[in-house]
């Protein structure tokens, strides 16, 4: 006589391959398609766009100075009154997708400028590195180099090449 034994069947679950992380928004979206929060997060906090500039009317040449806007906190490289900046400084330029393409004075490291040119964000950018201090520790920002407007002499005496 033959006895049948029940043998448990073991099934193995094969783990699924890990999903590819989604491409970051700045690689997927055009500047015009970004939400307000995405747009604002592109700012690396370098403060270089908030330095006084001299535009020569006859040549349209723009030269950077190391003189900070009166609203720029030169320690943090952030605007003290960002939401109300145009009320305090009426000639403060508003960055928009179209103005970014027109503002030739934006620093070459500016995320808005880089993306408008079809380039990627640098490795030290806070969105890439996760570290908002890298822009400062790598010497990209105006921290430690900008002077407050009250220490300003003649603006022509403050022309520098490092922001560009």
C-alpha cells in the first residue's frame, strides 16, 4: 500500500526591481511650467544678483560691484524683506522665465540662467547636493566678499569680476 504524503509547496516572491527615481523637476519642466515653490527653490542663495551693478549707457556694458543691496543680509546672502522687496527697493528686478532670458547680467552660476540656457544645475546647488551651505563653503556666494551699502564709496571704486 502506498501512502501519499502532502508536501508543502513553497513559493518564493521575487522582489521587483527598484523603481527608477523620478527625474528632478528642473530636468523635466521648462521654467514656464514650474510651480511657484519649484521656481523659488531654484535660487541657490548666493546673493550675487543682489550686488549693485553699473551699466554704461553708451556701450550697455554691465559691471558688477561688491556693494550689496540694502536689503541683502551679507551673512546669509538672503533678502531681509524678500516678499516686500519691490516696495522697499522699487528698481529690484523680478525674475520670471522671460526676464531670466533677457537679464544678461545674471551670474554665470545662476540656476535660472543655467536652466534657461538648457544646462544643468552644478553639483554644489542645494537641490543637487542637499546642502544649502555648499554655495558658501565652495566660494560661490557673496558671503565674506560683499560690503554693506553704508560702507560704499564711489561705486566705480567697488568694481569686481568675481560675481560674473
